[in-house]
């Protein structure tokens, strides 16, 4: 779509592992930064991505310490990565 001047539409390319970059203009307008959680929904043949707002995080699934320990063991990740996961989850 060469010459497209619609500032609400951009063409981006998916990286090999499915990653996409949200254009900086969109991130600024939506207040998305590196700590923002995003909700991605498959709606028919479209993806809808929106930032979660304060309070919406409460709807995220909560895991017990036992579940996290089991996941980390089953996943066979190295100790340094397991520590990082625990830190990010606010677990000792």
C-alpha cells in the first residue's frame, strides 16, 4: 500500500518466531512501554492487540508456588533462568 497516509494503519513484517514490532507512534498513542502487558485476541481472520489497563491484570491466571516450582522443574531450565522467573513473579 504505497502512499498510504492513514496514521492508524501500518504494514509490519513478522519475524521468524512470530514477533512483530508495534510502531513507535502506536506505542506512544496507547501508552505502551516495556512493562505494559498486552492482550492478543484472535477474532476471525484478524489479531486484535490491546494494552491491559490497571485492574485488568487481576483477571490473569494466578499460579501457586507449587505450580511454579513444578513448571520450572518440568521445563528443565537452568538455575539462572529459574531465579529470573521467580524474581519476575515476585517469588523468592
